């Protein structure tokens, strides 16, 4: 089976694969579901997480923004 994902470029695809996601099934249109196993917090059990490339990249961007905001907030109070 060939999965076609026209929603990402080569650089974004490499970024997704580097996070442990693997293409698994065709989503609606030209999107693909990428899945990986994650350990649940506080548990030894794994759960399977599947997302579209758009969602994976969006989650990463939000995480970076949250980190930047936290660093700026912490940095502002450190000098006072």
C-alpha cells in the first residue's frame, strides 16, 4: 500500500519521522495518519497515538510557544 501525504514537505516529514511516528493509514483527502507508541504518564503501559502531520506539527509549535512564554516569564522575574 502506498500512502500519499501532500500536506507536508520533505523537511516536515523527516521531522515527524524523527519523533518516532510512522505512516500507518490514509486519512481523508491527501492526509496520512502517523502513529507511535507512547508511555502513559505514571504507567508502564503503552498507548498508541495517531495524528495527522498537520496536528503533529501544530502540537510541536504550541509546545515551543509555551516553552518560550515560560522562559520569558521566568526570566522577567529572575532579575527582580
